[in-house]
């Protein structure tokens, strides 16, 4: 579509309905990070690198205006808009080089459209661990993936592991581009509020930290059992395990008593979470499956040593080197051993903190946006 000489500056319809969710989650962080990265590229280059139009449902006092991008909005509430896309009642508008969905919640193309369809697939958890996803969620994700795969000319995944799973599901390998996510979206820490949150929860002194939505896939039940094993053996002393995050669906496997050293904070504001990362003796993240894993990368960015599941791609660098203590997420004894190693070995903890912080500095949204731009230009 672009025939002008010089660098291709594609016109892109970016489907960001995820930003309409009450809890946009990791996909929302990706969408905001991508837009911030594009803005950074434009400031650096002094020109518009792509005409990116945001596509979502209609709302008043729209926060999407804050991104400074053109908007195309549909006069349907979010749930009805997603349903209209799912059924094919509403298709993507014409006139764009690329239609890119930041998740599988996106429209497909009109007949005869010259646009290239691109989808970001963050994980295939509903296939990898079906028991950790609702039946309704499995049906929707599988149907959406199959619908998008019929038309998509490109896919973005955050890790090579998700690429392999997507290719196994039927996507052409050459159509899948791996683009790791950035971590430079974090606000400055708020240590004063973090101290107040910890004090209100009765936490004083060193602590272990985990942060995630409280749901089956995050494997918090095994984490708590592992912590109990290490604590009962006397290897952790009285260091509590602090868990931050909102409730999700299903059983999290967590008790409500603080007598066993487990402290549930509930959801906390992001500046508070950043301060908690920085204060923690170690950050622990052991999900059963993960497409990328932003929380451990966020913790690394402020120098926290990390204990992570072997299923977390974000804690390995581009050559496969590990920048965290990796443990089998299905083995509480292995998780317990990982916790003890970091808490009782200050040399190891310091080394992990330094290497993790250096690695995190290489993961920027500007770099991720540049890779998206290359993909869009190629497809345009």
C-alpha cells in the first residue's frame, strides 16, 4: 500500500480493547508499553514512524486520548463489541496497512481487504495446563485462535517458547516473530506507602515477596507448601512470605492465617509494588506456565534476586543464560531449596541482584516497539 520512496511508514489499526478492562493485566501493560516505545522512537527520530490508530469501544472521558494517537471507536459496550468480533458481525475497517490485535480479542478482515492481520499471542496456557483455566476460557481462547489463524499474516509472541507452541498449533514458523517485552514502564517507588502497607500487615524486617493474580495457574498453593517446608526446617528463620495481588478465579490454594508466616496484602498500587520489589530479600514467582513473566523482570529491574519457575521465559537472556534461581514449579521441595539458597547465601543474592538489574536494562519498550515497526513495515 505504501509506494513512497524511503522508509515505509505503515498505517496501523491497533486493537486495544484490553485497555477497557477493569483490570487490563499484563496485556494492558504490553499495550501501554508498546505505545510508549513508539513515542520514544518518534522523539528520537523527530518524525512519525507509523500512523497508529487505536481501535476500541466507545467511552466518555476516554483515557486513550492520553496516548496522542487517532482513535476509531465503536458505539458498543466492551462485551458486546468483543462478541460482535467473535461472531463476525463486526469486521475490521478498511484503509489500514496492518490491523494488529494486542490479544486474541480482535476483529478479522472484510472480504477483499488489503490489510495484513497481525495478532499478539501471549501464551497458550489453556492448552498447556487446561486445568488451570476455566472451561469457558478454554473454549473462547481456542475458538479465537483458530479464527485468527485463518487470516493472520503475522504473529507476535513474547518468547521462543510461545512461538514453538504456536507453530505446533498450526501457525507457519516464518510468520511468527518473537519480541520480548520491556520493563521500563515502572513508576518511581513509593517507599513510604510500602512501609505503611507492611506495617499494617505486621511485617517488619526481611521478607520474601511474590506478586500475581491469585488463581490456579500461578501455583501459589505449592509455593506456600514449599515455604512451609523451609520454615519448618528452620532454614528461613522468621522471614515471612508476603503475597501481593488481586483475587482471580478458582481456588488459589492459600489459607488466610498469618500464623504460618504467609501474609496476603491483596492488590497494591504499582509504585508501592516497585518499593516492595526493592525491599524484598528475594522475589519468588513459580507459575505452572507463563508466556513471558513480567513480574520477575520488574523485580530484577530494581535489584531484587529472583527465584522463578523453569516455565518463566523472562528470566533467561537471549543466549539462554539464567539470571535467576530456577526451580521445578511442580516440586515443593525444589521450590523450598531455591528459597533457602537465596535467603541464606548473601553472595548469591547479591550476584543475582546485580546480574538481573543489568539484564533488565536491556529489555526496553523502545526496542520492542522498533521490532514491531519492522514487522509492520515488512507486511505493509
